[in-house]
């Protein structure tokens, strides 16, 4: 509570314990049936949609945005990639012809070491 009323953050406080986990659980609940179709994947604030047709893609994206808005979550349009054939998702390049790591082996080792060491 604040003098102006109750305080509701508009972004996750990543300094708090388990904030990313809590957010992931919320996203999983909101999109569960879409994720179960195998055409939607979500990892924290990254959502990827893979469909056979543009029509189906548009319908899924509309449904995802609707559900996010219903739960007071919003997308930043400038951070989104729309209707691309190849995308990097969790450091893996995903596309119709390929699925592979886009980082060099040296970059992968450096990132892994940094994660393990904690910086």
C-alpha cells in the first residue's frame, strides 16, 4: 500500500525470488491449450508461433494477444518479429529447412561459463 493506493507493478521485479518462475507458470496457464497443440512455445516472455498457413498463424497470434490482454499482459511491438521464416529462439535458429545453434562454439562456451560462474 502507498498513500496513493495499492501498488501494482507493470514489470516483473527480477530481484525478487522466483519471479521468472512465477511468470513462466502464469504464461503456461494462459497458453496451455495452445502450447499443447505443438504450434506455440513459450519461455518466460518469448512466445513463438509455428503454423502451416498464414491464416492459421494470424488466428493463433490474435488469440495469444487476446489472452495476454485479458490477463493484463501486453506486447511491445518494437520487440516483436512478425511472420518471419527463420527466428532465433533460446539461442537456436528455427526455420523450415533448419534448426541449429547460431552461436559460434566459442560464444557458446563463454556463455555457459558465465552462467555457471554467475556473471
